[in-house]
C-alpha cells in the first residue's frame, strides 16, 4: 500500500512539474514592457498618418500576424491617459499610439484631426516587443522535471522519474521499451 501511495504521489509531482515548466516556457514568449522615453520621429508619425489615411473606410485591417506586431502605449504622465498603437516596428507602433492619442475620446472616427509631430514634455511610451514564435511541440527534459519533483520527494532518483513519465504516456502502438 505504501508503494502505491508513493507512485501516486510521484505521478502527481511529475504532472505538476511538467505543467509548471510548460507555463514558464509560455510566459517566456512575452517580453516585459519596456519604458521608452524616445518619442517617435516626425517621419514615423507622418508615415503612420499616411497609412491610417490610406486605410480610411476599410472595415477590416489584415492583422492576422499579430505575433509579429509591436505594441506601444503613449502615456500622458500628467493625466494618466493611455493610448494604444500597433506597428511592424517599434517606431511605427509608437507613432500609431501617438496618433491615436489625438482622436476625441480615443475613438477612431471620420473626423480629421491635426497631429503634432512633436511630442510634448509629460508624455512617455511603453513598448512591447512581438512575442517569440510558439513552438509546435514543447520538449521538457526529464532532468528538468526531476529537479522539480526532487523538491516534493527528496529521495527520488532520475530513473524513477523517467519510468513514471514513460508509464504516463499514452500507448501509441508498437513495442514498449
């Protein structure tokens, strides 16, 4: 009975370790926000404004590849207002956020607005890089799982962890080793 309890505890510990390692791998895809006090250049702002003007009237923008886009927020540090922007480069995303900050109530409308190419004092930008590509399959080493399981079951061996992993895999046909 004691052996069955140990096996059950080992299976649960291996399962929890694999989930934690997968969660860490997923969260590593996204870079933390980077404060960026460099304003978009006037050229970035003009280019983004022309791009927005050319898309006027389109109902759907093709942003299927969102994993390739930068995200920026233009932040008025005095009022705390935040305005989002997307772009294929960091400068384009910041320029888009700056342009979006000029629309009344932050809503894009058919109203023409004047956008200054100079960002005044009291504004800052927050920048998020595109996430790293997501792998089709995540490989987690037995030793990495062993290191986590060892925290729960100190007297465990790497062979016990490996056997538990192999036994927990679904049977795919063919001879088992």
